[in-house]
C-alpha cells in the first residue's frame, strides 16, 4: 500500500506566485488550472537545489540523460521501451504538438480534435496553419469513447492528422486498446498522422489499462508521434521540458528535421527536474500521489452525491481533473461564472472545452481533502440561493 502524498496547507499555498494562486483574490478557492497543491518529489528538490548551488543554469546540453530516463520510466510504468535515439526534447507539450503538426500538414489541412478537449488544442491547430475538424467523443452512458465512425468520415473528407489526448483531458478517460488500434489503422489507411498528447499518462490509475499510443500496434508506430512530459504529474509546468517520441523511421525523420531552436527552448531546470522525476527514486512518491488522487476522486463523488445531488460526475481513470455536468441544477450554459461570483470557487469553464461543455465545469482535485470539501460545500450553498 503506497503512502499518500499530502497537500501543503492553504496558507503556504497562497505564498506561491504561479497562475493558480495569483489569478483570483485570496477569498477564492482556485480549482481551475492544472496545477497541484503538493510539495515536489524529494528527488526533484535535491536536483534543483544542487543546480542552484553550483550555478548550473546555462543552456541545455546537446547530449542529456533525458531520453534514457524516460525510456526507463516507460518500461517500469507501462511495460514499453521506446528507443531514446528516436526522441527530441522541447519546451512543452504544446510546442511539440505545433511543431509536429507543421511538418505533417499543409496550410488549410484538417486536424481532428475530440471535444470536449483541452482548450489550447483548438489554438494549437490554428497556430500550425491547419483547420480544426471536430469529432466529439461518444458518450456511452457510462463513459466516453473515440467516435471511430466520425474519425473515418473526417479522414475520408481530407483531414490529414488526428490530435489525440491520451489520457483524455477533461474527462480523465483512458482510451481502450481496441479504440487506439482501430484509430491507428484508420490513420494508416488514409495517410494521416496521429499526434498523441500523453502528458497525463503518469497519472493513470493502476488497473485503468493505459497504453502509450506508440505501443499499441505496428500501424500506430508508423503513423504516430507522442509528446510526453513529467510536468503534470510532478507539477513542473513552469520549468519547461517535454519530449517528442517516435517509433519508426518516417516519424523519426520528421522530428529530426525540426530546427535546433525547438530543442534549445527547453529549460535547463525543466530538463534536470524531468530526469529526476523519471528516475526510479521518484516512483515511490508518484505511487503515493496516485494513492492520494484515488482517495480524492472518490471523496469528490461522495461530496457531490451528498451536497450536490443534481451534479453528474464519472470518476476519472487518470489525472486530477473532474468533468462535472451541472445542467440539471439550472445554472445556465456557463455555471462556473456564477460559482466564482457567488461561491468564491474558481472552476474551469466547461464551454472552453467545446460546445459539448455547456452546463459543465472542470474541477481540479489535486489538492487537500479539506480544500476539496470546502469548495463543494461553498458551491452547495447556491442550491437554495
């Protein structure tokens, strides 16, 4: 049984200067942006302290242990051993996505996204010069799944790439192996690429069945690109480090063709922290975090059932983000606005994730049970207001 990782106290969290703690006044509980409230893994703290002590603050080197560290991590956590020679670092997952899309599409080409989905996906496609093709996830009544028929129709209509979120943000869905294999075959049949954002992968709960896209089939290796990072699991977003991963010659050539500046934008502290995060020394901390998030996702279900019985919430398979349907409460298309104004709880606007987000909010439960409970209790007061 893993020892859980406990969040820092609220008064200490309010000393932070990141977006989560500076966007709103001190009377607001911020559960919107994807930052967590936990202390850093000790291995990361030691790596950064050592770098500061010796002034190791220059450019990243042309040869680093990052790719090898990720390979070892992937082998331990997913049973997958990607080739370090087929990877390149970059500043963050969003940058990796844009740079890959620029190489695998032409201006005006369609790129499939699957709403409700991480809001920057829409902007990243446009930044790459492509056009968003929306193929929403299918609501099965008990979860969400990739709409393979919709994907096929979009590819037949000329879409040249699929932007996959795996695990999915905001629903926390771990896509099935069957869906991923079928997606790869569709892309291969139509000469399209699949770019898989796997930033939430380290946060997939044990037993959820997460599989890296590049590990599911030969077709996936031929059409696929994965962009990975330690930043979500280990709360390192501000340090800027991600990896673009490939598994066959065609995609590897594409990634190798990117300008060296794409690599040099990686933060030195981000790289040092990521190597520490991916090390075996950090596994115990990560397991403890997963145990904490498991407790919190279940606590949230209990709190909503008791205090907001009209809310609809499916326990996510991965991550620390809850997708909550508040439609039945009658608070309008964008209930987060009222919740912020009257309950002083900041949640992410559901509509930012696509039209499918009407009446929804996204709540970050990567915090303490006390803050999570306070937030739900505050929102519950609006039922009778």
